[in-house]
């Protein structure tokens, strides 16, 4: 029942979101700052997702990007990003997803990410592996950072801090290491899980950006930590997620110790 609800909610969000994709009058609003956007599709997706989860489990705790927390005294917590990749979406770039993670007693137990444009449904359950459209996936085998393809993202503020996004990014690209920026942290993580990228790092993520995706990487055989190399929790800001083999090398560069 938990799994079915997770899958149904993720698909319902994606259906509504797609419906708005060709809407020429799509309502777009700013949150804080000029480019931190939210569209009517984010709200519609969120509404469809919440209806399904609340319908099935009215007493579960929910946290969702646009509505915030629906606090309940429950060991279950649903962590929802109704559209991850809103800036892409608002510009008509067909790369974004719905991401939902489910925690039990503080531990992520399941995650689902659906990219409706590529029709890719990622699912992970703790201890049971990760799948893409039902087929098991695993991280890449690349052990050489210099031959790796990385992905990152940038927060809306904080970009110029010491050891912040710009500095760290420049360390990698100066080495000639390809670093992509797709605009959806959940997709970045799923593509590490699927072996398309060898590693991902980002400063200042929110819990809903990484909740489902970090479990996807772990269940696909990868490694996820904070910038110190310690246990990752989606409630702290910085993330490194890799195939495991290049993890220590990435940490050295991030911390300017290479
Ligand atoms: C954003 C995306 C992006 C990341 C930003 C997030 P949103 O989420 O995940 O890749 O770089 O930090 O805020 O706003 O599109 O849900
Ligand atoms: Ca997000
Ligand atoms: Ca979002
Ligand atoms: Ca957002």
C-alpha cells in the first residue's frame, strides 16, 4: 500500500505537470529573488500528489516544497518535490521530474522520481535495489576522476562564498573534467544511479531535492555523503553522490586538498 501510493502520487503529479507544459499563459511567480520561480504547474502537481497521499494515509507527516509541512504525529514522513527543475519547466526546457521520498522513523525507506518527458520512472526501496522502468540499475565502474563525467547544480544565492559553488566548480573544470548542469537535482542523482554520471555534488540542497534521489544512488551501489565524507542526511545542505570509486577524490577537490 505504501509503494502503490508512492507510485500513484508520483505519476499523478507528472500528469498534471505535463498538462501545463504547452500552456502559453502559464502563470509564473517569483519566490525570493528574480529567478527562484514557482509556476501554476508546481501547485497543480503538488495538489494532485497531496490528494493521493492524504487520501491513503491521512495521519502521515508530509513536507512538500510549496505548501511546507503538514505536521502529524506519525513515524511516516513523505518528502515531496512537486516539480524538480522548475526553471527548466518555466522556460519550456523538457527536463524536470516529480520526486517523492518516504521516511519511516527518520530513515528513508523508499523513493520515486518520474521524468515524464523521457518517460523514465526511477524507484528505490531500502535493501531492495533501484530500478529504472522496472529494470535494475547500478552506478558506473569508473575509478579515474580525470575520465569521469560529473554533474552539479547551483543555488539561487550563496554562489560566491569561500569554498562555495563557483570556486568548487572552477577546480573541476580547470582540470578539464566535464561537469554538467541539468537543472534538476533529483534527475542528477538518478543519472548517477543509472551510471550515466560518475558523480554529483551540490551546495545548499533542500530535503525535497535529494530525498528520493540519494536513496536511488545508495541502492544502485553508490555512495552518498556530506562534504566531509560523513553520513548523508537530506536535512543538511551539501551532498556528494558518486559511484563510490571516485568519492574520496571528489572530496579532496571539493575541500581544496587535492
Ligand atoms: C532546484 C533544482 C536544481 C538545483 C536547485 C534546486 P526546484 O529545485 O533541483 O537542480 O540546483 O538548487 O532548488 O526549485 O527546481 O525544485
Ligand atoms: Ca527541487
Ligand atoms: Ca520544486
Ligand atoms: Ca523551487
